[in-house]
């Protein structure tokens, strides 16, 4: 489960209103019959029209300055393995979102406990993702794509008499090159904008910066995990514990669906990798054989090539070299957003 929290964009190209973001989240409904559309939902309601979402988010911004975000976007990105565990069931996912928002509320540090009833949010389930330029498949196909475009241009130039050569010979090279493209779907080279195969269901959540009473600020973007400060002569508590939220959201999924989470899927593993890749790799290699096999399979699907399975502990230089190779592969996958690390 990869969860992101993003504040409202407030530069000159973005509106102060939530309408642009809500319109964006309606994109999958375009051209669908009403009964096939996915609707916004909150903690208690399943069918909320987009107009109401905009009205309530935009109307819940008391005392916020123009330069302050009025809402935050949370994205819940279950892996295909997690989606398979719940049979990609949107009803189960909707129930999970409602439990996660309880975890979200409880991660705020305030003078009194914050509950989900204090949070104004609207969620939307989406089922599709498309390939972007940073995806591994696009980047690895790009050199082939560039050569293909060149040969296609060469054929046109030969036809116009601007270049000497044999069209049949170039077409033969072109066919061979197209066959060599590493990433394809149904025989077609993967390009930007193509839909990704398999389960791609994910959830977007728009959360108001203010609580439901429009009086108190509840910002998950706070730089404080837990602190106290003076405000108008009295001590107030503030902060948002992201680590707690991510860990609880993961545990909630595992508990609700009896999911057996592998080490490489865990938030703790992601933190370990960022802080100490050597420790991460050592833990990975030390997993029981069956768990390690699953871990390598998960990493392999994300584009991470584990360089060796058995590191001779007596040879420190070999071990360090292997770890460096592994770290490089992990960074490539991470930068391509292939894995939630």
C-alpha cells in the first residue's frame, strides 16, 4: 500500500477553488452511463454529486489566507497483489477507505482527540492508470522508439529522393527493431498514454484543511509530528504523525482482509531502505526461503533485478559490491514510481 499526501497547488496556473481537481477526478465517468459511473463518497454517504464536493470544500475555508492550501489530496495505491487479495472489489475498498480515515483523524495531535467525525472529506475510486514518461517501460522502450522513428523518416526520404537507400532493406531493419522492443501489450509497444494492464484500482481523497465546524485547522502537512506552542497566552497542541498514519493504514488493511504482508511491501521496509540500504538488503536476504522468494518476485515485477541470492559473508568486498548493485536497481524502480519506496 503506497499512500501519498499532497497539498493543494496554489501557483498561478491553479485555481483557488477545488473545482479543477474535482473535474479531474471525474475523468473516468466521461461517456459512461449513469449506472456505470463511480461516485464520490464520504464516511456515511455513497452517492455524492461533484457539485456538492466543490461547494463543501470551497465553503469550508474560514480564516485561511490566499497562500494557504484549502485542501489536501490523499491517494491510496494498493498493489496488484493487495487488490487481488480483495478481488478488486470496490465495496471492500470503500469500507477500507472509511477505516483509513479513522486512522487519519487519530494521527492528529490536538488538545482533544480528533475523530473521523471532525474530518470533512470526499473520496473517489478510480480503476485505470496510464503509462507516463517516468515509467520504466517507457524509458526502456525509448531508445527503440527513437530508432524506429528515424527509420520511418528514412523510408519517407528515400521515397522523396532525398536519401539513397533500399526501402525493402530499411523495412526489414524496421521489422526487426519493432520485434526487439522490450515492453509490449498484446504485441504493441508500450507508449505514453496507454492503459496499464491488470488491476490498477486506486483511491483519491480530497480532505478539507478545516474541520467540519470550519473553526479548526487540521493540516496533515504540518512539519510537526507532536509539539506544543503558545497561542494567545495559552498552550496548544499541534502536529500530524505521518508515520503513525501510514503504519496504521497498512495494519488496517492486513487486519480487515487477513492479508499476509511480505517484508518488501511494508512501510517499515521502505523506511529501512531509505535510512540504511545495507540493513534492508541484509533483512531481505535473511528472510525464510518462501518469504524471500515472494519478495524477489514482487521486486522483479517492479523492475528490480536482485544481483545475487547468496552472498558469501566472508567476502566483504563482494557483499558491498552486490549491495551497491541492488541499491542502484532499487533507485531506478523508485524513481520510476514502480514500487512504493
